[in-house]
């Protein structure tokens, strides 16, 4: 959705503005998939501390890790592998996508053409430029076809195994709790760097 109308929301109340930035979801939390299929010592998705001392091609490790995750359906596996391939080519593990069929841009969101993620000046802060690219459109360009109404449950399934952390770009995730309701159907996907470096394929419970 490309919204060319002029915004009438004050910047301090706008979703994703510098004063009302998006707060990303916590990454070090208990994940249900890990709780069910990983030893207790690995319940938190911080796989990087299990790195071997030898150097590994992390792209190969993320692929092997993905193939080993229990209960993933074929499309969940395809989506997870695609996200890592896409991110590694961009050399950026933080991705913002629109889950609709079209790219997303509006003057009612952020400041100008960008949104602010996390507190400015903090180590996790970064800005993302609009338009936010359509995930289904990106997949189609790479000859991968999926129905977009399955994206959210598939991403949530991948999140439950510590593969990524998901944050919806909306009023609920703003730093100001009284932000007016605004839903975008856009998401921040933070891929777990430990999933790219630590071979966890043999650590799943039988």
C-alpha cells in the first residue's frame, strides 16, 4: 500500500517516529519450540555460546540447523532458509517486510520516509527506510511462491524455535503506550546470529 496522503498526526504520536520509536521484542526469552525439543540448558535462544573453536562457514551452519529443526513443515523450512539467504546476501540480519502483496509506504508512519527502531543512541537502534518491501513479492522474484496469509503463523513457528525474533510494526510496540491504534501488517524480523554460527543440529531431543 502506497499512501500518498498528507499525514495529520503529530510526530511525537506517530508510530515509529524518533520520539515514539518501535521497541523490538526481547530475544532472550523462553521459546515453546525450544522448551519442547531442546535440553534445558538451551531453552534460551543464545546458540552463539555453544560455538566450537574452529572457524565455520556460517551460511552452511544455518542451512544445516534449519534442516534439523523438528516439526517444521515444508513451507516453514523454505521460508526460514530464504530469509537467511536473503539476509546474508545483504549482510544484515534485521529485516523489515510488509506481509501484504504490495510494498508499504505512508506519511502517517515514522518521520519522513523512515521509521526508528529502539531508543536512539542505544546499541540496538537503527532506522529503516520506506517503502517496506512486500515479502510475497520478494519471494516471487526469486521463484518461491507462498500465500501471504500463512506468513504470520509461519514466522511465529520459526520464532518459537529461536530462529528469529518477530516484532509487529504497530501502535502496540511503540515506546508510548497511549499511541493511537495503527496497524500496518509490516514486521521487523531479527534473525538470530547464533543460529548462523553454532551447529545445533545434534542438540535436539529425540
